[in-house]
């Protein structure tokens, strides 16, 4: 291994940030003081490359950026070649390898915010703070769509701090940290502010949000918490998997793969250890349901992950959460610590002889890390690029071992399945889409937020709850990777939206009225995919750029040759890209051309 270290040295603050995470260096070979003995032989612990991203976060959180000296020190501590560490650090948008102020403002310019005036906010910020650069930068979706237009300020320091702004009503995002006009420093609306149905009867996944203190384990248990885990121990691992299979639960992240089949395949693998990964990196523009669950009902996710681990034989789980969710991180860290102290996480859970623990890992701003194999690379300390399949994660996933991956909404659905039984769960919804679904409604509506409805409800019924504002032009289902629809009577099921040439995806419902410029929306979608492509495969790396270029030309003049080029590029990306990013980058554009006649 050719490490090729430079002569740059970390500052005392940078060294302290890394040592706080990794502990002081044991030998001079790791960056500590050299001893006479170490001049005669080399001794160091095993490399721990999987701590690369946490170490980069530690420096970035403390100083605001990562210097060459800090990067070299991290590499010495973890035995990672500096060139590879640079490739990882430069992969993520929330990390900086150039000097910048401690406080950086991220202004959302994505779809939901754009439909609510993000362009005006961007102009005001630019007029006040100057061109985008070190002190502020435009950002893809921050997962704050119910508060659009939104912004997020991140301030580095010994105790890093964040401030959420939304909906932005004036110049409050440009004032010093701690005064946003909506409350005291650090104040955010409670999680239930994103749930218009909060407190109503009939809710399943959202029943505790706004009703139960999310910080209180006792309050969680008083409302049925951990009854599902006790039932799981009664059923045994095979019994839990059987219940999940019979319930008809499928993944809620977009792929809609049967959850029970995934769990069963992992549990049967003879290779050990098995790993559980919770995908909480919801970066699809317009999606914020998982954030609301983590902020408003964190113990539910901890319990659900414990059940999934028990059923599939996992002793270790990773909760991979996007870096733009600071409050969710705090709530989950508190919930996990409390669960450990009460015997509900860690060794010998509830005295049943089953041990399982969760490690929280923060992402750093990369949409592609929502892809299940890209998460593995990110956790392991590599660039968050997808892997070719097969082998599939149930065979060789995280660290090359059998791994089960589910998102937050999928996992918390396991609780009502075990509490009430598979048959009761499957009786809700339709035969092909069982249970309830969370929908993220944003855009031109009076009541944006998360709505829970049984599968089979129509889009019209959902919009009646959200109250569209203005004259409806179109609805984007499934986010940037989804499709536009105009038929409000389409049933909100996997099979119903598929028949309508659309997709439920992650549950995004972006409502656009006649004041929204659809050409501008399509350009933003194309820019998003161009920026977020990891560049690993040619169809996606080149295709997303060609798609954006063609849409720029079409926004000025309609040329049939550009429309033909778009279709050719779109089909190539769909057929030949490695992962879902390239395979779906053309969906929304295609539906806008064919159904909405945008360029006629």
C-alpha cells in the first residue's frame, strides 16, 4: 500500500476532533509521538477504514472544513491512502476541503421549495451575502418540504449547531445565528407540525406523533411500545418472518420488494455475521416522512430494528441517516442510549438471550447513498457508489456479509403486524398493496405535510385533505424519479399507479398550480440528476448531462431533433445504467412531454 503522506500537519483543534472520536494515537505510526522502540519495528492496530466518514465529520463539525493536515492525520490513524480519503471527502456536498466560514447557509432550491418561492429567497440571500460560495450555497432538497421555502444553517464548533428556517418569509436567513424571527435560538416546530392529521383516530404509523413525548421511553411503552418485541420473542425468528410474509408488507422506499422474502433470504444464509441496515437517507426531492417518524416517534424505529435483527439473526445494525437531519439524529441518539440503559438494546435484551446494538452513521449530502449498495460503500469508508448486482445484499452486503436493508417506513410497519396479527394488517388496503401508506404532500397546497391513508384511496381523496391552492396544473408522484399525472381518480396503490404509467415511489405528492413554470421544474429535475450522478457508469454520467443540455435548448425554442435526442438518451439511461438513479432520471421528463405537452 502506497500511502504517500505529505508534510502538512493538523492543527491542535483538528487533532483533538479526531482523537475525541478515535482515542489518542497508541503509537508513532498512527501520528503519535515516536519512541526509540518504534524506530526498530512497526506495530499498529488493525485498520479501521469504516470510521473514515465519522472522522471526516468530526473535523468538519469542529472546524467547518477539512485541511490537508487533518486529512493526512485521519489517514495515518486509519491506514487509508490519502488519495482514497480525498476521493471520499470530495464525494459529499456537506464536507469541504477548502477554507470556509464556520457558519454555512444551505438554501433549498429543489422542487417543493421552488414551487413555493425558493427563487426569490435565493435572490435575497445572494443580494445580502454575495454570490454562492463559502458562506452560503444552493442546496438540493433538505427534507423540509412542509416548510417550503426552507433553508438550513450549519455552524461548526466544539459543539456544532444548526438552525432550520422555514417557511422563509423575509431576510431572516441572512441574520446572525440565533435569531430567525420564529422563536429562540435552536427552536424548531414540533414534529407534529408536519402531520395535519396528528391526534386523530385511525392512524397507525403516526398514532403517537403529537400525542406522546418522543423523548420519553415510559410514555412510549404506556401506548403499546415494545409489545411487538415481546410478541416477536414469543413467535421466534421463523414465526416473525412468517407473519411479515403473510401480511403482504412490501418495501416503502420505492422498489416495493416483499419484505418477508428479503428477511427470509437473509436469515437462511449460512455465512455470518449478518448485518441490518436501516436506510434513513431519504434524499428524494419532496420526501420527508422518515424524518417525521424519527423526530416524532424514535423509539418505534429502535424497536422495529430490534425485531428485524432478531428475525434475521443480526447482532449489529447500522442506522444510516442523512446529514441534513440534525434533530432526528439527536432524538435517535437519545432513544438508543435510553433503550440500552433499560435493557432494550445491547446485551441480553429483555433477558431473552438475544443481543443486538445499533450504530448511527451520518451521511454527508449524497442522494446516491439512498441506493442500498451505495450505503454499504459509504459505511465501509469508500465513495458512496452503487455496486453491481448480483451478488445481492442478502448474499454479500455490508462488509461482504449477508445484509438486510429496509427504510424507516418499512420497518415501523412491522410493529402493527406483530401487535395485531398478519391477517388484520392485510385486511387494510388492497390485495396487492396491504396496510397504510405515508404520503408527503407539498407544493401548491394549503395544508402540506405527511398524511396516512390506507392503500386504495384515490389521489383526489388525498388532495381534498391537503386543500390545493390555485388552479391545479399537474401532480408529480414519486418525486424527481417519478412521473406527472393529471387524473385525480388514480388509486394510490402500487398496482394502480403502475397501470396509470406512474409510480408511488417514496410517497411524494408534489402539487403544482398554473403559476408554476413546468419548463423550469423540468430543468431543475435534470440539474438534480446531473449533480447527483456518482459518475461511475457512462449512461448516467453522460446521459444526465445531455438531458439537461437538451432541456436548456428546448426552454428557449422547441426543436423536434432535441425531443428525439431526449428520448434516445432517456431510453439508454433506463436500459443501461447500473442503479436506479440513471434508470429513473428520464421518467418525469418523459411524462411531462407525453402527458402535459410541455414543449408543444
